[in-house]
């Protein structure tokens, strides 16, 4: 069971927290001030820190900084009174997992701790996975709730033999997720073979998948082994499965049902033991309605569907991805870039990113080529500032201008707070000091 450090100077509150968490099986360390709390973080193997924001000899921000210096994976939850919510929000910006306002329901605290520890587990496992597999290991970067939800599902399905269907826009990292599932699976020592069904002409795709015998068609001068045979005892990743024509879909369905293939131009049945992970950026259910995708194949492939969020849905991860790409291209381009300016980062966070992570990586690669110093600046990015300008609201009479300005400010505030609360609307309503119903109405009105 996890070890939790409680930093709380109020004796009765500390006692209540100790009893509540110990009764759940957690191992507890108690501190009443900043110096002792920091000492325990440095000396003990702490999994999570629960700290009051206001302490006799410092603040919870000091505890947060000490925890981050010890390990970036230690989640810190801050307890705060209503009067210090702004400070707590700032703490979340600086890396705290979350904050909870006093008085609070112990059940809510236990739920928050459970989520924080689950996030820590996923991030740690992902790091171990990358380090253990070396240069070929997938690199999954992110802390956002939608990203972690998808990562959690990948970890859960990996040890099974279930067929997985990865859904999401182009550039969201479907192949990296597929590799992660493979490397965490029972067939991790087998091959991982990827094929893009949209990149190969349909008349050649069958041969690519199943192979062909010599003389099977004009130009087939020798026998060829297909991707399914190459992936035997491993994993085959069928990217853009929605682009496959109906005739080949029927043959793939037979492979899924019988676990055997037949080379083009051959009659021999070849047994295979290959895990299938498919992916699509299309709405396959819409394709079924349009008669371009087989319904029976869809249900065979979607035993365990995972939807990957777009970069627009996980803007809180943009800074992590940016620094990852800076590090990557420092090595590749032999540069010494160490930072990115605040204005450049804000510009990146505002972008629509229709090409998702792939587009972001291309943008950072370009910036790294143009950057001759140690800091990436806005002019290196080649991006348009998409912020709403004041001139956008200066149309119509004074009442119309005022209404437009209010809408703009409200929309920005709601988006900002929802990002800080990781999509938790109840917490966002509390910070914005409006009712939950009012917040929902505003979110619908502004199409957030």
C-alpha cells in the first residue's frame, strides 16, 4: 500500500486525516511544519503528499517544490481554506496535482488520493517501459485526464489477447499507443509489424498482408511472406483500417475468425498466432451506414476500443510535449536550446492543432532549425496569433460592444479554469463562484 506524508499543523485535523487514511491501509508519516515535512520527503520513500497550504514556517508551495525536486512523479494535494483558493490555483499551475477546500468530505479526499496514485502508477510504468526497451520503446508524454484515461485502458488491455481498436484524429499517436500495448503484452518478445492500409494501393494490399506465391500474378517472380506471417507470435498493427476495400475486409474477417491465412495464389492454410491492433481516424459506424465498412468486421475489431484525445482536448500537455521535442531535436540537430519564451508557449497553447501531436512536432522542429540561441521565440514558430483581439468586439453600439466583451472574457475564464481543474466542472463552478447549472449553460452557450 502507498505511503502518504501529511503536513498539517492543526492537531485535530492531522489526527482525523491520520485515522481516515490509515483505516484505508495507507502507511502514514505526519509533520507539523515545513522543515520536518521536507526532511521526510528527502529521507522516506513517499508516494503522495497531502499538505496544508498555510504552515507555521512556510507554505505548501515549499513542500511542493521539495517533492518535485525529489521526484517529478510524487503527487501533491494541497488543503486550503476558501480565502486562499487563488493561491491553490497558482499551486496547480506550478505542478500540484490538485487542491481541496476545507472543510471537506473524507470520501472526496480518498477519491482524489486514489486518482492521484493511479496517475503516478501510470507515469512510472510508462517511464520504466521506455527505459527498459531502449531506443525502440514508445514515448508517451502527458498528464491530462483524457490522455491518462486512454493510457490506463492501454495498460489494462495489454496483458490480454483481445483485439484492440484505436480511434482518434490523425496525429494523435495511435501507432505509439499500439507499440505500448505490444511491449506490455505477453507477446512483447515477438515482432511488432505495422502497415498503413491507406498508403498501399488496394490491388497490392492483399499481397502485403498475406503474401503471395511465385507466379500468383504478373510480376510475382518469387514467393513473398506477408505481414501477418512476419508478425507471427507478435503483434500486427493495421493503421487506417477504414480505407480497406470491402473485398479485402471479408478476407481479413476470415483471418480473425480462423487464425489462419492463405497466400495470394496459394491453397495451403497457414496457421498464425498474431495479436491484431487496428486504428482509424474515420467514424467507422458512419462508414457502416454508408456501406463502406463491414459491420461484422467492426465488431470483431472493436473488442476493446480506445479513443485517443486530440491535442485540443489536452492543451495542458502541450508544454510537456514541447520540451520533449526540444530535447529530441537538440540531439538530432546538435543544438543547445534550453528554454522557450512565455509568449512563444502561449502562442503554442492557443493554436487549433488540427494535425495534433504530429503538427506540433513539425512546428518545434522548424523552430529548432531557426533558433540560433538558447531560447525558442515566437518568431521561430511561424504561427499566427489566434487570440481574440480587442478590435473583434468593436462593432455596433456601446451595448453590443459591452456584451461581446463580456462574452469574450467569460469564455476565456471558463476555458482557463476548466484546464486548471482538469475538466472537473464542479470545482470550476466553485472557483468561478457560479452554480453548477449556470456553468453548464455557459459551456453550452460558448460551445466549449
